[in-house]
């Protein structure tokens, strides 16, 4: 281990260590070892309750002792298991041996040691453990962080629901919207992506060396092992049972989770870039912090570094998530070991995701707006009203309305007076003419404010 964070190879364990601290007990090797212990313990307890003549149900004190080993599992305990692993050169077997040592002095449990890891392959322990750590990371860290960003987006959508803003399709002036509506669009996308992450079932198996209960049935041929295994996976571990596997659970569900997270990250990359752009345009302002430096040579600068850091870390996370979701479901014949080393990088992928979410939250907390800058752009963009004028012309049967407005506006500077002169010459009902003359770029926003408020209130409506 490096003596200093300055020597860490990964910034997650160096520069940014404190920002991903919440993931360490879950997705670290310590977290994986602890979950392995949990699975071994629950399988052991379940076996004692299966009705085998050779193994009587453990009493409450013995069950409490076993589960207490999981609840009180410490870093020092994990170090002891790693010490055993240096002899066994097998990480799962080291857990089994450590557990056997811990119960060696118990009058009830010691005689049952032979049923530790009974009929299991290592992957029965590993696949369930990975599902457990992913479920915990999703529940305790990732979803709360996403919910925080989503809540901020919805609050800002409501705050700026009615602020007119010039759109820029293809980077060019386009039909106005409102700032709140554009933020609401991101919130709506993120809400859907968040629900997909939450909905992915985490599958697990406990069916032996190649998925057929071979050793189980060799020992107890008349026992319903599949129902038993399903009970352990679903009732004791809270996962979803996969009945058809090889030696490994095929990781399709994990790949689905990684793909869902990648899609969520991609949506937020899109938002980071747009927020960066609105800062560049002067629509968004950024709060300054005393003592902070924006540029080493240009004192005036307040750089959008939080959005840039978020974008970069979402990108790193997505590169890892994409590789893992493509690689993990592919295994030669009944198994190869390539999934094992890849799965050890789950914490890295989710670490960069959490780091990105933290940066994004910090950036959004600094955002203000400059309505004067937003309004100034709109007031100089009368050409955007070519769309409603030609649409009204269409309604009233005027020939070539699009072409007429194209000739008037395309590639030209359009003023209020020039557009109004064109409107006054239209052969349309007087009331329609007056309505068009009353239009301004700021007022031509359709249902933008209503749509913004609808999404801003989506969460409270969902909870009612």
C-alpha cells in the first residue's frame, strides 16, 4: 500500500479518495470478502434447517454467533482471510477456512464444520456476493446521489420555468423555449434512466460446479435441491434465483445494470455540455469562492470546472461499464476466469460515476442566471418569428408561405420593423394580423413553462 495518497495509481484512491468513501465498505475487496462470508453463513444455517439426519438445526445462540461474524466483520478479519489466501492461493476457500477456525471452539457448530461450503463451487459464493455488493451500492450510494441531482434539476426547472430563452438548433438561432423547460427535459430523461437502474433484478445461482446439482444429488439424491437453493437466494439473500446456468451465473443482469447506469451517465454528459455552453453564453453565472483561482494567468476567469470534471469522469465510468457489460456475459464453455478480474473493477466504474455525480452536484449548486443576457439574445432574434408567421399564412391559404419567409429572413438581419411591415401586407383576417403583430420573441414559447412545471412537480405527484 502507498505510504501517501500522492503515490496512489488511481485518483480514486488518491486525489479523490474522500469523495468516493461511501463506496469503500461496499465495492472494495473488504466488501466482497464480507459478502462471501455472509453467503457461506446463510448457506450453512439453511443446511442445518434442511432436515438432514447428519445435521441438526442450529440453536438461536449458534445462529446469532454465525451472523454476528458477518455483522461485526472488520478490516482486521479481512486481513486474516487474506493471510490464509496467501497459503491457499484461493480467495473463497480462504473464507471457508477462516470461518471453520472461528467456530472450532463452539460445541454445536464445530461438529458441523464438514457442511461448510457443502456441495458449493466457488462461483456459488462469488456470484451471490457480487450481486449483494452491487445491490447495496445501488441502494445506498448510487440512487441517493442520482436522486439528489434529479431534485436539483426539478427545483431549477420550476425556478426558471417562465424565463424565455433563445434555442440554438445546430448552434443557430431557433424557436424560443424557456430555461426551465430545457432543464426539465434533462430531469425527465434522468428520471426514466434512474427507474431503469432501480428496476434491474440482480440474479444469483447456487447450483454447483456446472449448474446441475451434481454433487448435491450425489450426497442426498432424494432432496429437492433446486427449491432449497431458490429459498437461500431469494428468501435469505434477497436476490432473484437463476435456474439455468453453467458454473457461473452468466452476468446478463449485471450487464443490464451496467448498461442502465451507462445510459444514465450519458444523459448527464449531455447536460454537462449544455450547462457548459450556457455558461459560455453568459446565460448561467457561477458563484465565486474566496481564494479560488480560475486561471493561473487570467484573474477574471471563473471556469466551469465542476461540469468539466463531471463530464470527464462520466466518460471514464462509461468506458469501463461498456467493456464490462460486453465482456461479462461471454464465457468459454462452462466457465473461464476472465470475468473474475473484470468484476474486480466494478468499484472503479462506480467510483468514477459517484465522483462525477459529486462534481455535477457541486457545479449545479454554484449556478445562477443572468436574465438580462438571456433577454438580450432574444430581443435581437426577430427572425425566429418567421415560423409562426408562415404557419398562420398556411392556415389561411396564402401561397408559398414558407418560401416567402425564407426570402425575407434567411441569412439576413431581421428587425421588428421589417417583420411587422411584412405582416401588415398579409391578406389575412385583421384579428390574426394583430395577433402576429403583438408577438415577440420573448412571448413565443408555446407550452414551455407548463411543461417545465409539470416535470418539476413529477416527484411530488408520484408520491401522492
